C-alpha cells in the first residue's frame, strides 16, 4: 500500500513537471510572432493602389524592421550617394510620424526614389507587421530645382 502511494506521488510530480514544461514552451512560442520577409509581404499583401515601387527607381527599400531602428535605414550603404540633408529630413520625418508607436513594434517600410534627369519621384509606405494594415503612405514628384529647395536647404 505504501509503495503504491509512493509511486503515485512520484508519478504525479512527473506529470506536473512535464505539463509545466509543455505549457512554458507553448507560451514562449505564442509570444514569439514571426512575420514574412519584406519582399514576400510586398508581393503578397501590399495593395498596389497604396504603394507601388517606382519603375526604374535608383533606390528601393523593403524592410521588416522595429520602429526604433527605422532612422538607421538612412545610414545604410545604398544611401551614401545622397545628400546628408535628405537623410536628415527623412530621419526627422520618420521619427515624428512614429512617436506614438512602441519602439519594439515591427513594421514593414517601403521606399523608392526615381530620378529621370528632370524630375525626382518619391514613394513610401509603412504597414503594421502584426495586422498587415497600412499605417502611412506618401510621395510626390518635384523638378530638380524644387527638390533642392525642399530637401537641401535644411
């Protein structure tokens, strides 16, 4: 009788340990959200009425990134050929437009720039990674002179 009670207690401890371990692993995997990469998101989820990369763009950015890292995009190698005043303006703009978001929140960020010799065209968009909904979009085109006045005076 004592042996069966002892074995029952050991079995109960074993079950509790195993179930606790399984629950801990389940909760960990629920908290760790994985998102598709930015290229796949662009191809499969972006409504081209909201954002479409410019044809023959000199610069294309597709990123899945945390909000806190967005300003760092403009320090990457592909931006090195562009004036620091542009990068400064874009960093300031992106910081201002995301200050209500959690720094750890993930977003998809898309940007394209085209220079056809006479005009400069810009398109950009940001999507919430979790909901896949668009947060913001923008763009425009300017003559080279207008562009200089707008972005290179700062």
